[in-house]
C-alpha cells in the first residue's frame, strides 16, 4: 500500500499499541499532525514539551507500557531534554518523536533547527535520525523494542519534515508491517537469564547469612518481579528495604518490610543495611543517596548484586556474586536454588537479627509533632490524613524535595506501581505532569500529585492540559513558602544563612491560579480542615482539584544522613536524640 | 618476531570495537570516553571487510577499574556490535607515520638514508632541502624513529593512530 511517511509514522504508532500520544505540534512535525486527526490514538495537547515528557513517564510508570511523546524541532526538542534525562536516569520506557527540518536543510542553521540527536545523545538509551520515509516503520519499531527491553529507557526518533510531508516526493513509501524480523540491531542483545552457577553461589551465601537484608531497587518494578520478590523474601525470611524508586514493589504492611533506606530513609532500614552481613541487591544501583559515604557503607556485608545492566555490576560496590539477568527470572531461579539447598529449615539462625531489627523499629519510628492551634500545618500530618482517606491503590506522584521524602516516608505503599517520582535526576516540577500521564493510563484509579510550592511553579501550566482534556487529577500542594529542602540544608549546614530560598506564602495566589486553569481549588490552613477538604476533593471527578496546604516552613525531614557522611552517622529526629 | 615491548611507562589499553558503519557512531563512542574523563591517546577508524561494520581502535591511558566500566558502557551502545581489549602480549599493533625532514647537506642526506635503511622506512618524496618519509611499524618503533629524526629537523609529522589485531592461536 502506498503511503506517505507521516501516515506511516502514525500507523506504526498504532501497530506498536500506542493509545495515547502526549505532544505539541510545530512547523517541522506539522505533516504528522494531519493523519493524527483520523487516527484512533488519543493526542493530549500539552502546554510545554517538558510536560509531555513527564506525562509520558507517568503513563509508563503506571501502566508498564511505553509512554509516547511527539514534539517539534529546535525548542520543542530542547524543552524535552529534561524529561528525557529524567526517564534515562530512572529507566523509564519512553519513545519521543521529534520533527526535524528537511533533510537537505540539516546543518544550515535553518529556522528551528537544532542537532537533536547530538543534544540527546547522552540522555537517551538510543536515538535515531531517519533519512528515508521507507525506513519509518522499521526504525520506530526498533525504538519501541529498545525502549521496552533490557534496562528500559527513553529512545528518540528524529524525523526530517520532507520524509513525512505528502507534498514532498521524498515522503513516498510503501507500507509494510513493522515486525521483529525486520529489525537491524546487531549490537543489541539484552540479557535475560542469569548464570545458574552464580545463582547457586548466591543461594549458598543467602543460606549462610546471619544478618541478611534484601535491598530492592526500581529494577524489581521494571522487571515486574514484585510477586517473585515476595516469594523469595518469605522463603528465606529476610527483611526487605525498598528504595525510593522501588516503593510499593514490596508491601509496606508486610512484616518483613523495613521501608525506605538512604539519606532520608527510616532508622531501621538504614541501620539494618549498615549492620548486615549480606546485602541481596536486586535491581538496585547503589546510588549515593542510598549508600552515603561509600567507604563506610555496610562495611561487613557481602554483596549479591542482580541487575539486567552489566555496567551496574561493580560500578559502585564490588559484589561477591554478580548476576547479570532479568530480576524476574533470576529471583525465580534463586527461589528454586534456595529450595534445593533445603529451603527455610537450613538457613542460619537469625533470631538475634530479628530482635535487633524490631528493637530499632520500636525505638526509632518516624515521628513529628502535631502543630499547635494557630500554627501552620505539618505536612506529615496532612499526608497521613490523605493516605488514610484515599483508596489503597491510589497512585501518588511527587515532585522533588521535602514533600517527596515525606510522601515516601508516610504513605503506605502496598501495591506496585502506585508511587511515581523523579528519583535519579531529581526533577522539580515532575509531579503534576506525571500525575496527568498516570491518570490517562489508569483512568479508573485515583491519582494524587503531592507537590511543593517551588515544584508547582515549574510545571503548573499542565493543569490547563488536565482541565481541557478532562483528566481529573488531584494535587496536594504543600505551600511552605520556601524551597524547603534547600532551606533545610542551609539551616543545618550553612549556619542558618538563608540564601534565595524564600518564595512567599501569598504570591502567587495558588487558589486563584488553579481556578484560572479550570481547577477546583481550596486553601487549607488548620488540621481540622484537612480531612473535610480531602473528602470534598475525592468527590470531584470531572476536573482537576488543587488543595493548597499552608505548611510550616521550619519543619525538617528526619532522619537524615548528611551528604558525604556515613550511614552510621544518621541524624534522627531531635525528640529521639 | 620479537615480543612486543611495552612502549611507555604509563599503562595504555587498546580497545577494539566493531561498530555499525553508520553516521554518528564515532561521536557516540568518543563521547562516552569524554564523559568519563578519559583522554583518547590514539584512534583509528575504518570499515572492515564487511562494509556494514567499521572497526574503531582506541588506545587509552587509564587505570583498569574505570576501564572495565567504560568497556561495559561501550557495550551498552546500541551501535557497538563487539568489543574487546587487546593486551600488547596477545596482539600485533601497527601505526603509520608520514614525516618531512630537513636535509641541509649531502652528509646529512647520507646519514638520513642510513637511518631510513635501519628502520625500513620509505622515501615518498624529496627535493633539495627536504625528504618525505613513511614508516609503518609498532608504535614504540615510531617513537624511536621520531626521536632520531629530531636531529635532522622535523618539518611536518603525522601519525595515524594504532590499529591492532589479536595474534593467531589466541
């Protein structure tokens, strides 16, 4: 069938199962926006290309399917760079289609030309510049394949205007079904199965360990291995810490769950890792926010490291057993290998370890003091009420900073794929667009965006997208009038010399702003108003809602491992010292 | 053949990659080195016998631990098909030098011709006052030749960067 490249691109997206595209048209991508009109694909018109990127990420996190974004050349592409880098750091499968100036004009400094593939080289898993219309189905298929297999990540496909413009003869092509056998990727061989000998060696280490901890990372979620993780943890009766990227992969309510480790992890999770004699790292990458000062991290622990990406094995901490493979398969094999060793009965005696852990849990729970009448709200309190007044499978997104840490600490994540945040890149402004993407992907689920006032001001315009596209997300906006985490660091490490962190409680007026964007908005200032406001927000399902919680500026996130210090020097809440 | 000697005090590693012969692939590979802060000491790129692929030979000066990380990162590049590290003891390395040397007297010319003979270099061009030479040899042999030529006065010099193949039977 004869087609033009633009039609072929849209049809290929349909073949790849893309039901939603987040995007914003412009000159170079214009020809592709014409066949979009006839396509069953839902296009969500964003207000800024960064928003399209975070929406695609939110969609991918929530559904497990690749998020698709489509934007124009030049500034369209550069605006998306932050989101692409975010997806790269957090291994989120995203396919980004960018328009490009006509092939013959590339390199001439044409209007809205930029070297998109050059700029995005280091923030994508791979990128393509398509030069012939005939290649479009194959290359777009390759892009989806690369984005979703192995360690997932963003893939960008840059498409010159002439090969998609029906008025240009270079756009002529003959349609063919994009299939795996047409792919030309001789250098791409994602790992799957782990080496059985190494699995056996890992099983032996596990059985002999007296103080083991499972260190579960975001790779568990990417591998869709939550069920396998529960099976392994229960079989070997070993406590599990879930990193910021892994929250929800193991139920917080499970008796073996220790919660989040790291810089703002809880005391027990941090200290159990520090004191362990075996870390079973599954799909985790020993991020500096988890390890603290590296030479002081878990000094007595042997390490089993399972990851699909060989470059993670030994990158930070030299493992005793390194298994390259898909977490779902390797954990399944580990379960079998431990069973073959005799299973639970043959494990080392861990009674003392268990009582040590429960001692820490009793002594150092997460704490905060409720506000006195007339004082501003405590964010921790608001999050507890929000958690207890929403369905268990509510999807929570977050920006970056104090509110993010409190959300991760105080929420109870009992289901995988209910927590969506920017972990690796730490992108302020992630929350609102990510929530929109998640809600589009999972329309029957309640989606709450937890956000700070600094973050909100970076991407709030996407609430216009949410209103006009009828995507009823809910925003819990913590307005403490500060760039709170930076303020906390200045208080703790810069002798309270506050520099450029004050934002104001009053300007902008968040309620008016949200209303202007088509949202229902409420300001909440007292503890007794919190639950009723949330109840009201939960009833609204035809438009976005913004609840502005006026929060205490001086509240700090604890525990905290100061940057560059050992996890053994964890600073607990002042009331626990 | 004499066993190849390690030519320098610093530890050089030769990495040979087979890559897809496509635009931009060299930039991806070289960019990865740059982002990790590695200086590429020498670089040679050309298509292989199969024109769909090119071979890129790098020499880098690095400690072995970060090198392992770079090799793994290189392997992640979609366009990199194969990657291997070649040690001097298990491979042959060759490099080509083109050099123009000043020769200001008949006596000097005679000395230079002896040197050319010793090193098995070739004379490509000559006039009253200069000679252009070529030498393809082990990189340390080129270093020695270059050193000896300094006495005559080097007018122009260009080296290609080394290429390497694994020795037979290894």
